[in-house]
């Protein structure tokens, strides 16, 4: 059974696409982290470090399903010839995860691309020279600021992703916060990249934020001030993290749906290694399920 979280009329479904080690030592990509901070992060998410001390990542997307339709947030690492093939554990298994959730590619009406890093767009467009949107009925949403910065973020994606989406009239550029047709909201959360965005699902005083790479490791949940080496603007990234986490103070619950932590759903209000939400929606220890 796939990990899910029910929030009012919305079912948020974690869709695995792969897992594997990061290509750089974690001490290099979080250069300011202390040994005490690493120890706390490893207690919170012990599955994020392997026996050799490498940072072990999960790669996942999220589906948000309601009676208004299906929104997909991010598109994983992709097939064997996808844009992340040089470093990620391709081929991904997102198609099988979607099938396990009872979702056909044609069922997806909205795809939110949080940003233009290759491990988040892999299944968005497929087919090589005969490129086509993998989700044929979906509108693909990207921040204008991200599109404007494509040559700095990932120039290879202009021809392999952006151009095919434009040619098929499937790309919609946003300028900041926006409501989705299903009732969710896109939030501008810049810093990791210039036009990074996240998705907020709300029902009453319960909230789920699908974070994208707003935080990439549990150490940034426990210590939001810590910069990640691949953030284009660490100060803006920190401000975006802190702003989103503050939203939890006015809610009864704030769950974070994260692409790279061991558990897909974690408690965004904890600020300590006190709670994580496992696949059955019950608070757990924060370790791999």
C-alpha cells in the first residue's frame, strides 16, 4: 500500500521513483553543519545515511487526488535516458507507483514542477526525438522566474522539456502564488533555485505542504538556517523555509511531503526529531518504514 495522507477531501499520495546515494559527501554539501546537528538529523532520519556514511536519498513525486481531479507535484528521475541519467538511479519506477495508486497518466490534469533540477522533471516529457508530454491531458505549471533562469539552472532542459511543452501548448508560467483547479495553492518558495515553488493543501486547520527541495535533508528541518551547497541563493532559501514552517503555527497540523527524506510525510511543526508520519498516517519514530 502506498503511503498516503488524508486532508479533508484531499488524498496526498507518495509516489516512489527510486533511491540511491548522493554524488557528493554530505559534509561537503552542508559545510556549516556541526557534529551535534548531524547526530540529531540521523536520529530523526536514520535511513538517510548508509553503512558507508553516504547520504542516501529517496526520489519521489506526490499525487493530490480529490473529486476535482489529480494534481502531480514533480515528475521524478525519469526513464533510463532521462535528463538525470548521469547521476540518479534511473530508470525510475514512477509509472508503476502511479498504477499502484490507480492513476493513469491521462488522469493527471495538473503537473506542478517545483523547479528545473533533473531529478524533479524526469517523466514530464518522454520520447527522445519524438518528445511528448507523459501526462497528455495535464497543464504543466512552472514559475516565470524559473523559466527566465533556465540557462543558469539547467540549459539542457530548454530543448528537452520546455520547448516540447510549449509546442504542445501544455506549459503555463506563474508569477508567485496561485490557486490550482483542485483547490490547492502554489507558493513561491525561491532560493533553492530562482523560481522554486511548493504546493499547499489545506482543509480547515490542517495543512500539508509539498515542499519540493525547500528542504532536502532532515538537518534543514531541524536547523532551517543551514545552507545547502546547491542552493542558488542560500539567504532566500532560508527565508522561504522559515516562512513556510511559520505557517504551521496557525494550524492544528502541518505535515511536510518531502521528495528526498526517508519518510514521505514528516511533522513540520516539531522542530525536533519528535514525529514523523508513516505510510498509514500514524505518527511514528521518523525511521524508515
